[in-house]
C-alpha cells in the first residue's frame, strides 16, 4: 500500500446530508479514498456552517466571525466535512433537480438525511433514482426510520439520547449532589449513526459486486441509540431490573470508576480479580482481596457500598501522578481525566498524529482531528480541508458537461 491508503478509490458519493450523522458518514468514506461531493444550498450551505462561535481564524483575528456564509466556517462544520467537494445546487427548482439526477446517474452512493418522503417531491427519492441508476446504494438517515409510528417526526441527538434510554444511565443518582439525567458531552447518537451508516454502505457496495444491484439503506437514530445500549440493555433483558444512574461507576465491574486523589481525579478500571489483588497491594490494603465480600468481581459488585468508601479513603492519601506511576508499574489499568489541552499534548496523541493540519484556501491552514483508522501502519485520512461553500461547483459541473455559459446562466437564476 502507498503511504496514503485509499481503499475506496473510484467510489463516488453524492452527499445530500447536513449537520452531523450523515456528514460524519461521508467524511469517513472520504477518509478511505471515496470522492465525496457535498450538495449544499446556495448562499447558506450546511446548517452547521453557521453554528458558531468559534470560527476558523478566530484565534488569529483573521476570521470575520459573523456566521455569514462568506465568512470562515464554524468549528462545528469543520469537524465533519474533511475531504469533500462542495457544490451548491437549489434542489427546490427543476433545473437543480436535473443537475442532481445527472450526478446521481454516475454515483455509487447517495447519502441523505431529509424527513421521510421529503425528497420524493423533487424526484430524488430512492425509487426515482434507482430507475436511472440501478446500482446506486442509497442511504437514508432519519430520526425514526422509514417505517415507524414516529416516522414523521424530526430526530435530534439530544432528544434521541433521552428517548433511547441513554440519559437514564448517564449522570449521578437522583439522591446524590447534582443528581439527575445528563446527555453525553458529544452528539454520540449522531456519531454512532454515521459509523453504522458507513458500515452498511460498505456492505452494500460489497454485495453489489456480485448482484450489480444497489439498495436502500435505512438508518434510524433511535434504532442506533437502542442498539448501542450494549451491556446495559442486556442487563435489563436478562434480569428484568431497570438499570439506574451510577455516575462514573460501572454496573457490572468494581472498582471501575473515578476516585479523588490528593490533587486530581484518577480513573481506575480493574477488569479482573488478579488486577484487584495487585491494586490492593499498591494501596496498602492487601486484606481487602482476602475478604470474601470483595475477593471476586461478583462479590465486589454486590458489596460495592462497603468497598468503595475504603478505596476512596486510601486513594485520597497520594497525588495523581504517584498513583499513576504505581499502578502502571504493576499493570493495573488507570488514567487521568484530561482536559482537551492535555489530550492534544499527550505523548500517545502526538505519536499517533491524531491532530492533522491541512491547507485551507482562506485561513492558510486548519487543525483537525485525523481519522483514527490505520491500514498497514499508515493513517487513513483525507488530505483536503472541509470545503468552502460552493468551492467545487464549477469543477464538478464541468465534469458532467455543463459549459461555462450554462453555469453562468444557472448562477444568475440562483440555481447554483
């Protein structure tokens, strides 16, 4: 493989999605080498272009910082659109619909997150485009899927975290200070949906090699949120007991939580009884692992109320760095709770080049989080920055035979 793996080279993706779940999927496909053409509204573009501050260029004072489409992009938009080409088309007009159909005729994948049935009035729904491109893999991302009693509802990550049960599991117990449900600090349902969508698209492309036929991939935020409840859902389905919020504690493993040290907080992730024995030796409490109430993980879970206060008292006696060194020396999993400045200054993050700097046509350069996938030791990540609004309109339309004169007429009519 070359230094820049491109396993999806030759795959063309038409990305009609906006905000996060769909764009996240499209960005991953771009990272893996697909050509991703992002279709945006003239003059406005993806909603997230205006979701600031912060704005690109804000640190140096170069950005306009007004949120207008002709200013530098918001940081939010930048997180999900690396490696794409931006084409502005008004799909509400017949001429715009015709352009998108021409692009779809030569595409391998179409990605959209309109409301159920929302693209049918433009002739851009799956059945309409399948008629002109039978091999098209058409991926729809909605709040509740194509067939649901809630299919007509819009879906937003925060709302789905609540409805899908995640917020009932996240936060301190009601009885604790600051107790109550909270959302995860990033839009995790959107991100998981984007990842599931990319997996489904790759599977559909693989199947198409033999059948020659595309398909309609139906992704629902709600389905994904329920699907990633993982062990918590299994705990409920197995026992009939409704899981509750435990703060940073784990429902199935003890000790597996945050502890206060003398000068900061330490995450301890003891995954088995042997690790617990080493843990007890380090904190000076070897008697704990000999106590039948705590000798096995099952016993520790049953008796966490008696065990955890003793661990809290012991861990409060030394500094965070002292504990980190001591536990690492004996193979007890642990780590600090880092703020993002410490994350990007971390030796691992630097060694794995998880921050990438890409050229940007207006800002000069932009810092982004790189794709975490590596193939044969090489990072799989797109080499171009998130595009300016309409940056590639002329180039892409020229590729499908739209002449400069035709483009000028389309521009004057507000179609592009």
